[in-house]
C-alpha cells in the first residue's frame, strides 16, 4: 500500500510482483508433484500458491487510483458500487478471521463504527455538493481506528501479564488473535489515509495472507525453505 507513488516505485512493484509469481510457481510445481506422489498433501493446499499469484494479478489489472481523491471520478475503484461492497467484505473478514469469539463485543463495535464512518466519508467526497467534503466522517473514522489500536494493544498487554490458569496453547492463540487485530487496525489506518482504492487492496491482501498462512500450516509446508516462505510474505 503506497500513499504517494511515482514511476520509480511502480517499476519496483512490477519487479517484486514478478519475483513473487516466480516463487509461487516454483512452490506450486513442487507441491503439485508431491500431491501426485504423496496422498498426505491435499490437492487444495497444492493450489494455494496460485491463489497468491492470482490476487496480485487481479490487483494490478483492476485496482487503480491509490492516494487520489475520489471526487475526481477517474477510477472505477472510487465508485461507491465498488468501495462499499469492499468495505462490507473487509468487515466480514474482520469478524471471521480476527476475533476470539462470535458474540458482540466492544472490539467489533469499534470496527463497525470505523468502517461506517469511512464509507460515509468517501460517499460524501463523491457528491456534486462541494460543501460536503467528508472530513468530519474521515476524522471520526481515524479517531475510532486509533481507539481500536490502543484497545487491541491493551488487550495484548493484559494477556501477557494475566495470571489466569490457562493452557499454553490457549494463551498463545489469544496472543496471536490480539496481535492480528493490531495489524488489521493499522492496515485500516492506511486504508483511511490512502483512499477508496485501498479498500479493494485490503481485501485482496487479506486473502493473500490467509493463503500464505494456510501454506505454512499445511502438511507440505516443510518442503518450502524458510527464506522462500519469508520472501513470499
């Protein structure tokens, strides 16, 4: 996610995307060979590298206009028919992948307010009425996301200092969930300051992260060298 881009950075992005595709294709070739030879490697996990490549290519082709104001109306990703569904999917992924429980909580309420205010801000910036610039909603979304970051950091610190009798695995899982939530809200801050195009970018990045996480957890991940996995991340 680049707030201020130029031609040099764009060329760098293309090079990085090329090497990402190359690494993923090599991993896919190895996993596909292992899936045919070894029944323990499932066919689904063998195709995860292609998901990472496809997401990058879809983003390069269809998502444009990062860092630009939606009022100029030059990019499809600045249209409300695009960024509102993207924000909805982003919120759904937040509830599905970044929460310990499925019940209502203060943490979820903060993220709902952040997303709603952000959507209203971008909607106002696209209106023909120049007196409505969406600044108030943008400020509100930034305040809510900062409150969310502090809340997630507080939960992480409380979990580290907690003396509740829990198993080591359960405690590690809670710490992982709180840490992921901190990263998600930092990403939401970048979405706010970068513009409507980043809503689609954030959804694609989350799908890529999920695919990479599954690659690490699959039974075939031992075949991937640690530097290669780190490079793909």
